[in-house]
C-alpha cells in the first residue's frame, strides 16, 4: 500500500499514520521528498484503504499491486543516490567503471588502472572469480586477483567493483571490494541475493541474459528486503535470435527502469554487444537515454586477454570513448535531451 500525505500535513499526522501502521504489523517506509509518501509492506490486499484514508493528514491511501515494493519508484519517488567515499552514483552523475574482464597480472592491472584514472574513470573493475561458459576456460586468479585489483585501485585512487559468484566467497571478496557485482548468471540466485543483501553494501545487479524487466526488479527485491539500500542495476544485454552480436543490448531498458525504480541504472555495452567496435556508440546511447553510468572492459592488449578480448577496448579506444562521452555530456547539458 502507498500513502500520500497532504501538502499541509503535520509531523504529528505522519507520526500517527506510522504508529497506526506499525500497530497493524505493517512495515512503513517514509519518503520525505517534495511530497511525503509512506510505502507499507506486508499489507493484505483485502485490508481496507479507508483505515488510512480516514486519518488526519492523509491525502490518499491505495493498494499497489506490485510484486516488488522497496525497489519500486512508487514506494520511493525520489532517486536513491549511492555515495561511496568520494564517488557519487545516481542523482544526475555519470560514473565510469572500467578495467579488464579478468585480473591477469600485476602489470596488466596497474597499467589499466592508470589509464582508467587518467581518462576520468572512478571505479576499477576486474574479475577474480569468473563465471566462464567452459570449465576449461580461465577461471580467474581468485584471492590473488583480488589483492592485485585492490592494490592497483589504491595506487590510482579508484574504487573497486568485482563479481561475487558464490556465498562461500562473500567474506574474501568483501575484504577487497567497494561494490559487489552480481553477474547475469546469478541474477536469480536467490540465496546469494539474500546473503549479499544482508551486508547492505553497494551492489551492482546485472540483468540476467534471459530475464524480463519484472524478473530483474523482483531479483533486486531480494536484496532490498534483506536490508540492502544500495542497489545499482546494470543492463548488459539479453539473448535474442541475433547472432552478429553476443547479446542484444536493451537500451530502452534504461529509461524504462529509471521510471520503475529509484535506484541508479547503468549500462554495460561490452557484454551487451561482445564487440569492441560497438562499445563506444552504445556507451553514448546509454548516456543519451539517462544512464547513471557505464561499465566497460579495458585491456592493455585485448588480443591476448584471457577472457572477453573481442569486446575489450585497448587504451586508445578507451581514451577516445571517454573523450566522446565528454562531448556528449556537454551537448546533453545544453540541449536538455532528457526533457527535464
Ligand atoms: C563480467 O562483468 O565480466 C561478466 C561476467 O558479466 P555478465 O555477468 O554480465 O556476463
Ligand atoms: Mn567479461
């Protein structure tokens, strides 16, 4: 249920509604934006709306027929902004997460971190536990990879994002990372989502490769109901009949998700296309339609990458893309292309 308070309602009115809700065993979530709204979780559909409509200061109380609630913009109208040290994600910023698909060596991650920082990136990515299609493919350097990733990020004053594949690795990954990444293959691993959710640490939830928008939002609800208020969605392409690209990047998902959820929504055009030559154009498409940021793969020598070489940018391509994004950002600021 959602309760909208009147513009002239008082703090006493609000307190009365919250107390009444708690007495009924409902969990209130108060949003103090331009208009005060209260999201109520656990309200049975047959509970009378008028119970709240009759309280002083209430403009409207209405059942909401959604299977996800804490994640929904209806329950939380204003943008959630995630602050990690000096990096702000959401609320009009554009954050760049970049780095190799897999951490491979000290030299590789150091050189990449330097390039990411100099070009204006804020967050260093790099996989240490890799979800590879073939068990014979490179599986990642595991804890040694995490150490190298953190060392490189610290050396260049970047934050760290890396994938946690398994509950068993939560502790070790948590020691090194600023942001947990839940990969496409694990989007509906509900026990992993609950375990990560309990930590209430910044978490990127990638879209599953065959997941609908509703399934994605519901997956996030496992994080939010477990206590995580720092979710970031990342569109990374879905599987379609098309074979020229690795996945089909659903660019429309960005503005749509921004309507449906208050959490930041980012784009990953590397996994979304599987082709390095499509990464910059799709990064710009993401920025143009309101994405809160970007994740790309960068490698000193993509031809020799141990994973995802074909979609990895070399340093020149990365620098060029960052420059193009800068031009686009300025153009959008002038043109107000998002209609705001
Ligand atoms: C990755 O980021 O390297 C990765 C494996 O991504 P996804 O889960 O989107 O396939
Ligand atoms: Mn990858």
